[in-house]
């Protein structure tokens, strides 16, 4: 038994799967030792179902419920969707990480 197998798998979810690379991220997560791909959420329910089926996981209808069920989250949305005040809530913490504000410089020329 390896060290990774000895500990509980890290439960990972994905918020938004519209980015062109999302299928590869999902495949990598699904195959990664020590990772349990809990599921994914996307505003486009049909896309979420399609990508979940291909990755062998399930689509979630409620993004907040998915966030509550995981240890880590991957965001694989279209870059334009990160504009504004995208906030990722850290599980069991009061702090928030304002991701969108950190990438404002990337969008100034869009």
C-alpha cells in the first residue's frame, strides 16, 4: 500500500466545464490516484451531463451543494466568465478568495 492509498482520497469537484480543456482536466482527475472526482456543475445543464457522463462522474444541479461536498474545486470555465467578482468560498473558512480581481489585468485588452 502506498502513502496515497493509505489516506482518504481528496474529494475534488469541477465548477464550470465550458473551457476547451475541461474534458482533459476531468480525465486526468478521474484517473489520478488518491483523488475522488465527486462531480461537476455548469450553468449549461446539458453540457454538464455530457461532460459528467464522459468522465464517469455525475452532474450537480446546485453549485453550492457541490462546494460543500468536496475538499478541492477546479474551475474550468471559459475565460470571459472570470471577469468581475468571481469568488471561491473556502470550505470551513470565513475567508474568501476573490479570484476575478487577481486576473483583471488579463481582461483589460478584451
